[in-house]
């Protein structure tokens, strides 16, 4: 249930006027995340992703959630934001940050600010999915951010987009719109939006489906916090160990599409 955020309880919480990061949602588990308004901050949004964007529906539609994302959009351009984020992240006991469960990188300055934040938090792992790689002047800064040793980067794509580049340190995540939409090129992970079948792998390169969307029995209660594929060096050519013996059931086939 994205949008159901818990307040942070830092023992050494810096007292500032800047907005906080959020902690977790049903898919993520307790992972810190920083969000901006979807669509307006997504220069690489695709014909398809816009139509199914989870960050534009459900709880994300509540005025208080929308307002908090707008505040974050304003705050990230103010002097002091980078240092505030570094202080907050370093003070947190949660050592994984997802950059954008909603929104995307929309300017060179903003990407460079994230470079400074990840460099200032060497004990924290960061990960992001982005479609902003389609914007010519943002591709190189994104590749630079992906090269940071504590960053895991994913270029998101779907069949309405061109084939993405595959720089070093970047993996590809394909958004499949339905059971017939299979990636026609090699990708590292597949997210399924609308699906009625149980699938562990898809496409001619047999790309791994995000375990949450494979159709694994809902009793498994998998979260990103437990799975870790997206923020580790996990090789997606094998099935996650904790799911190898899991049963599959259509009950688990619930779309949990969150900005991929
Ligand atoms: S592969 Fe794992 S970490 Fe990545 S989105 Fe799916 S559940 Fe989360
Ligand atoms: S799916 Fe991602 S890129 Fe597309 S509109 Fe939503 S937040 Fe933006």
C-alpha cells in the first residue's frame, strides 16, 4: 500500500525545516525512500508508464501525500538540502535508500545533488529506477551516479520506448503490460503490470520476473527489504533461493506496480 508511510524516529534526528524521507510501504518493507510528484518530474515518462503509474493512483492521490511530494520538489532546490539529506540518512538506522518510489530525475543539478548525497553517506546503499536515460543531457550524469560504489542503478523500459543503453553498473528493468508483452532484448528483470498467469521468467532471454510478481503464494509476504535483488549484486539468471521451493498461486497475482 504505497503512501502508507511511517514517520522517522531518529535518535539523532537533525531539526530542520526540510521535508523528511519516508520509510517503507507494503512492497518496499522498511526502506527509506525519497519521492517527488509523478509525471511532472518525469521527463522520460513513456506512453505506457504514464497510463499505469502506481504513483498516480490510490493513496498517492490523497491531498496530504500530493502536498508532501510538492514540498519535496521545492525543497530539493534550496541551499542546504544536500547537507540535510546527508545528515538524516546517516542518522537513520535504515541503511537502504530508494531514490524515487514516485517521480524521477529531471535535471542535471538534481542528479549532481544526489551524487553528493551518496558520497556523503558511504555506509548506506542507494538504488533507483529511471526512465530519464531517454533525455540526452541526463544520460551521462545518470551513468556517473550509477558508478558510485554504493549505488545500484536500473534503466526502466517498456515496449513503447526505444531499446535502452546498457552502461557498466546499470541493469535493465522491463515493464510488461500483459501476459503477451515479453521483452525482445536482454533485460535483467521484468515487472508485470496486468497478468493472469504465473511466470518466473519471460522473453527469449528468459529474464527473471520480480519475485513479488511471479505469482508466489501471498503467504510468502515478500518485500524488497527481504528480496534485495535490486540493491545487491544478485545475478538474475537464477531463481532467488528463498523462493526456489515456494508454491505459486493466482492469489498472489496482484499488480504492485510502483514506478519501474
Ligand atoms: S526484484 Fe526484489 S528488490 Fe527488486 S522490486 Fe522485486 S521484490 Fe523488490
Ligand atoms: S512510472 Fe515512473 S516515470 Fe512513469 S510517470 Fe510514474 S513515476 Fe514517472
